[in-house]
């Protein structure tokens, strides 16, 4: 096994940790779900915000017969890539019904108004449209059967669709926060550790001040300054997490800058930027990746907490934290699943990242690798 490169040895060690591999597979699966987004969601309208108030708080697996009527206003068809990223506005208006019959150029339906005992009979014109009882066809209308696999929320929106879109929001916040925190943390930590002196003292003082502040309060303060919104959350969470990275990198650089190959690089006349980027940072990539994985999980928790408090992405954008906020009052009622499902999604995703963090930590442990190989 001695002919393996360091990267191959690390990967081989990581694969031995089956639980960490399972966590990585889970994260990759959710990432694919987040990327596909609207293409696999039952409700592919923008932000999965298709409300049917009559169907609010329906239990998982509920199935309803719907009258689907073509909208009179023009709705443009978007291309596949645009639909995957932003959704496709609906061409139809869905009306829940309990029964129907055709009469000349109209359809008479028993419209569902929240209870099947008291349907409201209404007449809708279908003149000039192709009407099918097996579903809409072309520019026509029709009768369909719609199943809400995870039920509906308080506004009658499909919970499965909003959970899937919430996955995209959580992973996006985690990714952007990690990128921002890594860029700041690695840069500041490298400068502080390598140059030392008053630069190290000043930057360490700043890091200690920020380190003493609770992360959630710091994120809320930054959010107040930047305003509410998704991009503001990216920046706020990223700016609150760079200190941990900087402290780690500073310590690693301090331990490496006096070793022989760094002294040799200086004697060859290499500038400080090259020494840091080409000779020091590649040798501490392991601890940095472990910290990045840990920060990813922390960023997801921070975003969920901010959304629950109302400082995150604003409605109707679905986030797991805001979904818990909207439905936590139903925990003591017969619809606790409305808050449990997004809470379970947060727990599973954070747990998966923690498993990967532990696997990476063990894989980059040189002493552990030497005993295995």
C-alpha cells in the first residue's frame, strides 16, 4: 500500500468508515434532489406556492378530484433549464370537487369547500375548450386526481414540494456560507500565522472579540445591517463563521512556517504569497476540509434558526425553519407532522454532515493511516 498517493490513502481510509460513506451518499442524494428541484416536484410553480385554501391541513396521502381549467391570461412556457431553477407558472386553475357532470358547453361540479358533507354546486363554461375526464389535454381542461403524499400546509400548498425546495435553500446557504467563511478564514488566518508580530496581535484580537459573541446573535446583528433576504443570509452566516477557520489556519501555519522545506523556499527567494499558497496551505488542506464540513452543518442550523425567528428568507420562499415556524402550533394538535417533517429533515442533513466530518477527521489522521497501512 506504500505506492498509494496521500489522496488515495485518505480516500481508502474514508471508505472504511461505512457510516461516514452513508452520510456522504445521503448528502449527494439530497444535492441531486435540490439541483433537479422543480423538475421532480409535484407542484412546479415558482416557490411551490400554488395555494388551494379549501385543502389546507390535509393529512399525508390525501387524494382529491380536481377540476383543472385553463387560465384565461397568457402563461409563457419556459425552457427546461429555467424551469429547473425557477419553476413554471401554472397554465391551469385547480378547483377541488367531489363530483361533476357535463351539460352542453359547461361542466357542473360539486365544489369541495373544506368538508365533503356540504359541497357547493357551481357551473363552469368549457366552451371552445377540449375537455377530458382523464386529464387536461393540449389547451383544454379536464378532471384529474391529485395526491398530496406529505399532506398540505395551512395554505393548502403541497408539503412535499416545499420540503424539496427547502432542501435547495438549506444546501445553498450552507455552500455559500462555507465559501465565504473559507475565503476569509484561510486568508486572515494565513496572514496572522505567517507574518506574526503586530499583524498577528491585531488579527488575533479581532478574532477573540468575534469569538466571544454568540453566533446566532452575531448573525442577527449582521442581518439587521444588511436587511432580510436570501443573499443577505448567505453573507451574514458566512461572516459569522470565518473566525473558527481563521483560528485553525493560524495555528497550522504557525506550526509549519519554521519547518525545513519552508526555510528552503525562503532561501530560494520565493515570495511570501507563493510560500503560503504553494507550500503551506496544501499541507493543511485536511484540517480545512474537516472544518468546512463542520461549518456546513452549523450553517444549516443557523439558517433554520434565523428563518424560525423571521430573519431568514422571507415568505413565500420555503425554508425548513420557516415551515416549522408556520406550523409549530399544530404540534399539540393532530397535525404535528407539519412541524416534525421539516425538523426531521434538518436533523438528518446535519447528522449526515457530522458523520462526514468524523470520517474526514479520521481519514486525514496521519497516525491512524500509518497503523492501517
